[in-house]
C-alpha cells in the first residue's frame, strides 16, 4: 500500500522540529482526518536556507511534510511556491488516493509559510489556491 520512500520518510522524517524566530510559519489542518501540519522557514536573500516541520497526523502526513521540506530547502521562494502536491507525492513514489490530501496539506503549509514571510517583510502576499482548487487540479490533472 505504501512505497518504500513513504515508509522511510515516516520512520526517519527529515527536518523535524521548529525554528525559533522563523522568517515564516505556515500552519494548516484537515478537520476530516485530524492532520495538523506546521512548517517553519528561514529565508536569506530570497532563498529558503532552513526549513523544519511539526506534523500531528498519519504516516502519509508525516512523510509528505518530510519530503516537502527536503524539496524546498535551498530553493528560492518562487521555486518553493511552485512545488505542487503532485510533485511531493511523486517524490514519495506515490500515495494511496485516500491519502493524497496529505500532500495537499504540505503544499498549503509551504504557501502559508511563504506568505507569512512576505507579510512580515511588507511584501504583497501571493494568491493561494483554495483547498478545493488544489484537490480539483489533482483529480482532473489541470
């Protein structure tokens, strides 16, 4: 049911913890499944120099958080913003359809963390997709 990569990131999650005085923090939750995800980013010269996460949830939520932090570390804010839930799931060698919402949460948490940073620095926040738009894109491949 779960790929080796999902199991590896669940058993040995990368970048767990929090960053004190983080440049940006994004917190999201899914009331249906009870998953809560918080991502902390440290930004210098428009690059995510460090990223940590704390996730309360299932193995897929933890694996998605772990992989997402790996994928955005060292990236510019624009590159990190463009990371999709589909890319997170693909990097994990797939998630069961019933668990795809976990990768959606990771994408949303990153977006919130980036917008938190932008807001803290007097920059215009970027328009986020709604949760249903992200799910629609996943289901319909748009």
